[in-house]
C-alpha cells in the first residue's frame, strides 16, 4: 500500500491516529514486522501533517485559514484535488482537477441539504462533506479524484469531522475572548460612583483653603479616570497598574487624612511584568473599605517565574466564611473582588485566583500570583 493510502487510513480514524491505526499496527506487527514499521511511519506522518493544518483551522473558517490548510488536508487524503468552501464561495483549492466554482457550489448546496457526504458525478468525480459548528453547516470539503471508492468516502467524511472539531475549538476560543472583552467593558463601567463623588467633593473642599492642593488632586483624579477608561487592551504593565494605585491612594488620603496610612514595597524586577488591567486597584479599594481607620500595605515580590502580590490591612478583619462569600458576590458600587478573582482564573487557570487570609480582629490579607509570561491565548 502507498504512503498516501496509509495516510488516508490514519485520517479515517477520526483523531488521525486512533483505533484503526492501532489495530492495523498490531496485526501487521505480528505478521509482517516491516509493515509494522511502515504503519508507524504513516501514523507519524498523518499526525505531523494534521499538526500543520490545525493552527490555521483554529483561526476559524476564512479565506486565509483555508488557503493555509488546504494543501495539508489534501496531503492527508491523497486525492488529486481538494477545495475548501464556505456556504457561499470557494475559499481555497489545491491540486489539479477542481471544477469551476459554479459546479463546486452546486455540489456544496446538495451536501448542505442532505447534511452528509454527497457524491459528485462527472469528470472528475468527487465527494463533498459538510463542515459543522454547533450543528450549523459553515462550509464543506470537496475532494476530487479519478474514481470515488467507499474507502475514500469514509476517509473524507472522517477528515470533515476532524476539521469540524478544529472549527468548534476556534468558535470556543472566539466565544471566550468575547466573554473576557465583555467583562472588561463591564469592569470599566464599575468604577465606583461613590469614589467619583467623594473625590470631587474632597477636591472642592480644598478649592478655597488650598487651591494648589486642589489643583494637584484634580490632576490625580484626571490621571486615574483616564487610565481606568482609556485602555484599549486587557493587559498593561505592573508599573502602570501601580501608578493607577498611587493616584487612587493619594485621592483617598486627601479624603481620610491621617486616618489612612499606606506603604508600597515593590521589587524593581517585576515592574515590567504584564498584568491584567485593573487587577490591583480593586484589592486596595477593598482594603481601605474594610480596614479604615488603619494602614494598608502593598508588597510585591519577585518569585522567579511569578510576581507575588500581597495587599494587607490591619482593620477589624472578618469571618473566613464571610470572606469566601464576598468573592462570590456581584460588585456593589465598585469593581469587586469577585471580578478580579474570576478574570485571573479565566486567564491563567483555576489555581491563580485570589487567596484571602482573615479572621475577626486580625485584619485581612489578599494574595495574588501572576506569571511573568503573558499567556498566548489571552485577549488583545
């Protein structure tokens, strides 16, 4: 059997290396040791080619992704020609023998109506299989060769299922990005109206008694709101986030006076670490809310592959069960710890949520771990 034939058999397994390849490899290993080696090589080749096609398909079904993937998909099938289509047009073609667009699209409509593989008669003959995402047909694979066998129909059908699976993953990635972007829009809308009102009231109180102080605070307020509302991306640097926190603390200090004390200790090595936008200020806001009067301490350490952040107050503290309930609450007037906790888990994984240490009369400490490398799948 040719290498192309072995590749086709491997593709027909659904995962391109599944039960069919394993069973054939086992039988051949017992009877023909040389063919066992060939089967292993064919399986490796199929996996390698599938790996080349997958990144393009994970971008969704577009003209560009189809153009990049079609050659690899045809190699998996071993057919003379292959076309990748949407429901309306031919996106890409590879090999000699793909008919004119009008004929291909007629066969695409027939496959879509039947919801399964459609045999295309004529010269050349072909097999057209639908590509689906969440039960919705989004396109087709149209394979053409000198003759259509039952084996080719099965192989093209299984490859279509694999491609559909990659497109499903692309849709999940897209949905995830849209959800995170919606969270960020909501986050920007949740800047506490009480903070805005209190800051402006505090600034107004200095207008007559200390105009220069009022001017400085007004500039601090402008810088804070500009940062909170202007970001077009979901990531910033830790240095920028600390600058936002500094403006926030200055405004709150003007409001509370000596009742609020704060210290910030930062390892210089972590200042350029990429962090999710507005991940630190809500922690400081919570510390002031539950720790007044008292001291707020922000400590950021370099921990090898991570930056470790601690925001602590020496206020009245709370029952640990109440602290867990706060993480699950919807924000009320401010951004809320739950928003930060959920975003961290979405971006970095469930082990990267907030850790709250507290007890009545012992203050509260919130800890946060941030990997120094921005994840590849993070939203832009």
